[in-house]
C-alpha cells in the first residue's frame, strides 16, 4: 500500500477554503482567473483561490471576498490591496473581481493578446499583476490562433447583478 504523507499546514500559509465554497467560486468564475480571464483549460493548472482582501488584512473566506486567480496573477498580487496607476502615479485599490465588471476596467488590444487598463484601478492592476508579461502574451497569441481566446468580456463576473451599485 503506497504511503501518501499528509500535507503539513504551515502557520504562515492561508488555510484552504472548504470544498463547498470552492465549488461556488468555480461556478461563478467559470473556472478562469478573475483578473486576466485565463482559463484553467488554457493554462493547464488548477486556479488558486485568492482572498481579494487578504486574510492577513482581516479578509474573510466568504463568497464576496474570494475569487479564482491564475498562478501568475495570484503570486504577483500576494497580500497587496493597492498599486500605483502608471498613468497618474496615484495609489489605488486593485480591481475588485466581485464588485466590479471586468469590461468596465479592462479591454483587449486589437490582437487580443494584451490587456489594456481603462481606469486607474484597471491600469494599476495590469501593471502590478504583470498581466502582459512576455510569457502570457506569447501564450495568448497561441490561444488566439487556436480559437481558444479571448473569452467573452461582456459577461458579468461575480455574484451581484448588473444593477447592483457595488458593481462599478
């Protein structure tokens, strides 16, 4: 009988979310990164669960404070909540994937390989999460040529309806 050691929880690591909550997040986020919209199918890796307000800052493991994030976006975001808008120099909060609509803050360039920030929150998020790093742009180029990209950006992401004042 093979031996599979139990994972060790390190005190500095976040506690995993319940499987029930993960299922709700995956249904809402269709499993794709709520920041760059990369799908699990395209990246070949299971999405991370990101605490939008990090646990170290008091963020809870609730549906309105968690989203799916690809490895690249999640590692770049880490426990940060703000970033600098490269256009204005202003420090602003990141795009909030549950409260904001993606297409209000971002757009695809004409080749559909780069994400353009349309607002202070969008530009700061694109820069801080390095959403247009060379590796991702090359991958998106391949996905576009295969017809796997871009995803539908007009779809509302998150749990609130389009008339909800929290989604701006």
